[in-house]
């Protein structure tokens, strides 16, 4: 029988990329939702408001898998996940913030008892980045530290939600796992210059993403670093000013934040013409192999960030639909997808994670 997938928030650019990947890689029937009628005719559409809990509950019963891409997730709760548990439907999302993770994992025991597999933080970062970190850990006998660096060109081909998420990430300091203890870091500080595939050297800065919080829980490492940067470089200067020079009330005010997000998206669309909309990720995992200190370096590049998100989500959906993953509970993606499966789903999409291991230079 044809499997049916509901993509909540699928009416946006990210959602449509997810829908396309799933439809290209599986035989499933995809339906997308949004608050407003969709001008796109690629997939069946349902009008759905996340505040209408009764309708969400009624709707989910008709599907085999629910994919939640309606961000930003900074202010989301676990209502969609809970509805999936009540309906006996598997669940995945693109959540990218620790506050949502902390709510979602509270449903772990209920998911286990219900036989439901719920996978959090799929996409590209988090998502592909988490699995790159796991691959690096598995290449070593013992891992000590994970450094993840992300670079996005222009708008990344995404829409307004991604811009909102970026500014929400600048609002307050966050905890990071350094030398076996939690320390507080301010967003967009401590620049590092990293050599990225395709782009070359670029600056990156501390940024609060889900893997900052989940990787120390998933792997026995002493340090996890997550830093993000933009192209062209002047966007980094503007973001730094937003984080450290704007009066604090601007990022706390929803109207001001919306204005900044819309202005930033308009600017990014202009620079897309020469910067492109791609993404590069570098992962550096340090530890020991055969009694020697070693460093694993992993690289990923895609010319379109939004499509990369679609690949990250769609590949996990594919594994669930084919029952190559079946592990009841609520999991961060790196806890449930091993490196063999990761390599398989990337290869099926014509992508490759470049990985190497060498003696530690330090």
C-alpha cells in the first residue's frame, strides 16, 4: 500500500525541498500544510494552523509519517509530537534549538511504549552535521573533541523563517561543553578562520545550534564547538553588530525582529547573484586511534542550502519508511543513524562526505 506523509509547514521553501526529496526517493504520497492556501501545485495541500490542536489530532491519524518543518523552533512545544504518539505515527523534525529538544525528549518513555520512532534535528545543520560528527567519532577508537564549522552563502535559498531563526539565535548567551564542563558563550564571538570546501578561508563565530547541546549527550567527548559564518563576509559584521551593538530590546521585540529578518532576506536575495546560495560544513574530530593522537577531518558542500536541508530530512524519512530504522523513543538524529546508513543515503543522492584521518598536529 502507498505510504502517506504529512509535512507540517511544508508550504515554505524548506518544506518544498523536503517534499521533493521524499517524492524522488520513495513511492510515498506527500501532502504539505500551511496556514494559507498554497500557490504551488506540486503536492496536495491542507490548510492547518498549529494552534488548532483538535484539527491536528484528527488530521495526523490519516498518515504514516509526520515531518515537522514549521519553524522557528525556539518557541515551539511538543504538541505535534504528542499528537503523533496518540495516533501511533512516526515523527521527524528540523528542530534546531535546545529549548525544543529539552521539551521533546520528555516524551521518550511514551514513544517507547507506543512503539513510535521520533527523530529530532534532521536537515543540514543540525542533521547532516550531526552525522558527520558521528562518522568522525566512529573513525577513532576514542574521541576527545568535536568541532563543527558551518558556512552559508547569501540567503541559502531559504525564506523568512531561516532569517528569523538567525536573529533569535543572537538574543542571549548559551551554554557550551568545553573541557568537560558547561561554559557560557555569547553568540557571534571568538572568530576562527576555517578553510571550507569550494569557498576557501572564511570567518566563523560561536552560534547556538541543537548539536551544541546534543553531541555532548550522544558521545563521551570533552569539548564540542559549533561556529557559523556567512558569505559575503560583510554579513558577519552586520550580524555581530546586531548581537553586540543593538539595544537589547530590539532582539527581544517581535516587531523589530520581524523587520530585521525581512530586511536581511531582501539584502541576501540581492547578493545571491554573485555569492551563490550554497553551504559548506567542516567537522574536526580529535582523539586516539591505535594508541596515537589522531584528527578526523570531514567536509561537505552543496550548491543550494535549502536543497541540502531537503536531502537531510528526506533521507531520514526514507530510512523510516523502509524500516531501515525502527527504534521506538525520541532521539537526536546522531543517536539513531549509524555511519553505514549515513554513507548509503548520501551515495544514493550522488553526494559524498570527504573524510580523512591524520596524526594530530598539536
